[in-house]
């Protein structure tokens, strides 16, 4: 019995689907199946039952779920404690597109104040930051606010969707109601694989005003901006992904509750870390005393 097998059990129990669990674990379905079979063989128990909609825990599986989860949590605590003791001056911090102007500047300010501290910044999507915070692989993250999470979160700014378009369309845009523009045009948006959160927000918003939203997914914000710059169409992107130097591209704010979300500092209080707490205090004070709070 090893940690990978126990994680496979927890992931399959949480998703109820072999394919989704395998994708989240970054393994093949056959590998996941072998891991579950190995665990069941070692314990001498059937842990899962197949049903039409997927997979569910058997009664024995339900009884063991909390025990296995506790074992994995204890392992994470031990590993994180060992890392903290070995490298008390090291901190690993996640950030993404929404804080590309904020996180590096804040942490650079902290390291100037405390030059003996070593802070590593890692560019990650919110979903990856969330998972790594829960496992202890990240100490702190700047990311989209999460609902129903055990993580501690501190608000730092708002982000929102904006409409961007080629300057030649300015008179057309000014002559139309924005709802008509949104209902009657195709929009470039970020691919779900590149940023699942923003893609979900964009598609949910358009579905609220049109039963058949017309979205064309693009792999990066750089490519989206290039397409709009060459007048291939409109796009919906986060304001944090917008660069003012695109002179041929204009932007329009969309005032709607579904197009706004919070950006937070997030951390896992399960793991004690004095350096992390000092960085949080520094960042909070810096944000409070500057205009960084607004996008």
C-alpha cells in the first residue's frame, strides 16, 4: 500500500468516474484500475461498485474513506513540516495572469526588506494552485476566489470580463446596445484547457443572455489579442489580461454581476509557516496602502 494508491482511492471516490479521476491524477484509466484492484486485493475488500452513471463506494469503502483521507493528510503534514524545518527561509508562491502585475512586485518588495529569504514564484492556473495549496506543495497563492474551500482567503482585488474589438468597429459598437452585440456575434475566448475558470465564467455569462452562445476557443490571451488586432472579430477576456499598448484594439467594460469575480491571497492554515504569515502581513499592508487593490 503506497501513497499513490491511496490517492487513487480518494480521487475515484470523490469523482465517481474512472476517466475524470485518471485525468486529475495524470494517469491512464488502466493504471488507475490496476491501482484500485491492488488496494482491494491487499485489503481483501471490494471498495467500489459500478453503476449506470459511474462508480460509487461500497459500504466497506465508505467506512474506510475517512481513515484513508486522514492517512494522506497526516503524510502531507509530515512532508510539509520536514520541508519547513529543512528550508525555513524558503517559500513557494503561486500566481497567474490576474496578478502578473501584482504578485511579483509585492514579493520583490518583501525580499528587498528581508534579503535572506528565498521566495520562488510559480505560474499556475487557479485549479492547480488550489490543489497544490491543499497538498502543501504551495505555501501561498494569488488566485481566483474559491467557493466552499478549507483554504483561508484574503481579498486583494476584483477582476472582470471586458469586450475587446478592432478600432475600426468603434462607431458600430457605439451605435449598438451591448446586449445586441453579445447576442449576435461570435467571440474569441480562452480555451477551457488553458484557463477553465475564465472559460466557465465567459460561457455562463453568455448563456444567461443567449441560448446559443457563439464562442471560439483560443489557446492563449496573446493569440486572442493578435486575432482582434488583425480585425478577425471580437473577444471576451479578463481585464487583467488586457494591455493598453495594443493601439489598434479598444475595450469596453461589461457591467453585469456574472462578469466579475474576486482575486485573493490563499493559503492552507493546516500547515504552520511563520515566513508565509510574514509575507501575508507584508502584502496586506502594501495593498491596503496603494492603488493595487483596483484592476
